[in-house]
């Protein structure tokens, strides 16, 4: 729905926050996400597609998805002395 309404061109990252079981749009960023490596491993190489489209002028079409699973973990560790 957001892509259809906003019609962004190129990689767009949407950030949401969940409160009381409802998702709220926090921000929209025209950028490649930090989880790009996960999608690339499963067949969606956004940086490569951008280079092909914007620099080489090629029609990139649709990505060829590979079946699989991916997880991303973010962990903060603070040691105060």
C-alpha cells in the first residue's frame, strides 16, 4: 500500500514501531537497508540492481528469489565501570 501511494523510485526503507498491537509508520528512508546482505543471499541484490538500472541503464526486471531462511540479530552490550 505504501509503495503504491508514495511511488518511491529505488530502494526505500520503511521503519515501523509496534504499540498496543498496532504498527505505526515511524520514517521512510530512500536507502538500502542494513539487512541487504540477507536479501542478496536469497536472490535480491539491491545494490547490483541499482547500479544496473541507474548507471548502466538496464532493465533489471524482477529478482530471482532463492528459497531459504535468514535471521538478523542486533545486540547491544554495555559494560560500565
